[in-house]
C-alpha cells in the first residue's frame, strides 16, 4: 500500500539444491521486518499442508526491488512462489491472478487491509482474477470485471491453482439494495435555528466553508452533524473512493461505503493526525473525511500550524505528503465546518448569562484563527441559544418559518443542478472575482446594502467577494436566475462581523 493506493508486487522464486545440508530462505527486494519474519510462517505453512521444503536455498525476490514493502499481505504470494520453486505446484496455475493475504503457520488465511485498492490496481494492469481471504476478497468483489475468489485456507488455494474446480468460492457481493439515501428529516430534530439551517443548505449546495459562532448549547455541533443529510446521495464513484480510503486505513466498512464521512477530530489533534503522515504514511482526518464533512469544534483551540496545513487540501482537494524522498498524494476533498464560542467564557451576547471576559482576551481569542484559513470560510453564522418558544414542539408553535429538512434537501439538489449547468464543475465557493461580475453582478440596491454594511463593520475586499459567492448560492437555492439585493441582504446576515 502507498497511501490509499496499492501497487502490485511480483514474487520471483528460485530453489537451489546444490551442496546444502539445511533449508535456507532468503527474501530480497526491500522487505520490512514483518515480511522477513514471514520466512518462518512460510516454512511451517507449507509443512502443515504436506509440502516439504528439501535442503537447499530458497530465493524469494520482490519486484520492483527498489520500493520498500511492508505488511503481511504478501504472505500468500510468497508461500505460493515457494511451493512452485520447490516443485509442489505448477507455475501456470498462478498466471493472471493477484494473491493477497496473510498466512498463519497452520495454513489459515487472515484478512489484510487494502483489498479494494489492490483489486483496482489489478484491474488497471489487466489482471482479472483475485484470490484473498474472505473479508479481503469481499472488497474486491465491488470492482466490476474482477473475479474475486474467497479462500479460507492455503490448501484451498493450492487446489485452485492445481485446477480443481470449485476449490474456491466467489466472494459474496454485498447487497446493493441495502443502500440508504441521506435522510434530511434529521434536520427537523433541531428546533429553531432557521439561519443555521439555511447556512447548512448553502454550504451543501455551493461548497462553502462554514463557521458557527455561538454560546454553548446553541446547537452548533448538532447542526454540523446534519450537513451530510442535505448533501446529495453518494455517486458510485464517491462510494468507491471513500471505501478505498477506509480500506487502506484498515477501516473497511464491511461493504461499499454508504454514508458521507463525518470526522470531528479533537482540537489536540497532531499535525500528522490531521493531514496524514508517519512511516509508513497513513491517512489523516482530512483524508478520512474525503467526500464528507470535516468538523473542527472549538476552532481557536486548534494549534496554528495544524490549521495552516489545511490550506493546500482546501485548494486542491488532495494532500501531498513527503516521506523518504517520495511524494505521496492522498485524496482530501472535504467540506469544512467549524464552530467556536464568541469569547473564551462563551457567553458574550447571551441574553441571560453575563460574559466575564476582558475585551483584550476576547480579541486574542478571536485572532487565534489562521487568517488564510478564515479566508476560505465564506459562511460565518452567529447562532443564539434557542428561545423558549423555539423549544416547544413544532405543532405547538403558531407560525413556524423554519424550513423543513426535506424541502431544503430538494432545493440543494436543484441548486447544484443549476450551478453545474451554468459553470460546469466549478462550485460557487470557487468563483473568482471576474466570474462574480458576470454571475453575481451588483445592482444599485445591492451596492447600497454593501455601503451600509461597511459603515457598521469592516468588510474587506475578500469579505465582499465571499458575500457575493454566498448570494449566488442563495439565488440558486431559491431558483432565481439573477442575484438581487434580497440575496445580498441574506448573505450579509450569514456573515457575522464577530470574526
Ligand atoms: Zn466571555
């Protein structure tokens, strides 16, 4: 495995019987400790299955030799290579087949991570048969055109290689009818917070970064957790990508990934934990959030260099890791949602509870967020603690203006279709200044609104653009062709002057 992708390794085997009094096994081609130890497992597993290794020297070489290799996944190929070299198995039976899996000393096969990635790599190289332990092979079964066979024990694989019909069974293809579309009604579990729900819909439709600012108990994380419910059903490509990432991280979901990922790392997360890294490199939270939501609660508490590391993936949808002179790219296209208190104690602006923070401390708290990261967050929404009447059941509230989850989800689908038709793969969140002049031109009333807004608060050029991008999305959500002052006014309401 290299990140979330697999590379195929060929095992070369040769047995030299000359002038030897014992059996020696040599593995070359940059094996790690686990693979070097496989020599013992290999001899035992062969013996246990009646394949004796005579005296001599067994050479096993891993190609390409210059790439480091790790883990127990190569066991099965090594054992079969040894069996061929020692004359127990015909080499022709191994052709055009990927063998993946760990082999126990009794010949039992054990699952390894990366089955889906390995099957994708196999297909790319025109290899169409895939033999692996049951759980690993179940992943490969998802790739069309790959014949995934499941094995429980080494002797079954040996019988299959010898041409015994039915020695291995086809891996079970999980039931696709179990697919569960996102359920937007979970949004209705959150009482009130109409502005917050509109912000979620805008984020889901236009791909905008979103920051909730509000006191404890305002429902910031409750709302954030429901963003995925407003996003469209996962496409098959997205499902495969998510599954490949999870499988490579040893988190195979037991089928094709059904739900958009939601990752909420704690603010003490390390740099490597967030963006990925280590040796061998493993995916970080941003990659585990691929095609889903990355939620950063208590945003000012995250370490600055950790947040700065998010800039590149937010721009490119991928993260480049350098490890041992190699560049490794991992997918990391996620929707960013963050939350913070308005001040260190959390209660500034609260109607009942007084804030006890000195102004200088509030200033320092807010300025802790990295500027460049904040630039990518178009939506900055203030959430108040819910008023008492909002907590009453919906039926008991006389005239509720709250949008229903199902209705918002429909609007998101239509807005995305509109956006796609107008500007192809470019999301509203990625519109540049020139495009905004064309797609979100300002009329006289909108200009007046901006002038009034900048009279009461600082709105930078970047801030103005962010408001126009959001206004474009709000117009799309409302099925309006043109952006007008109503959309600008609402977009300004979705941009808190607090941060
Ligand atoms: Zn305070």
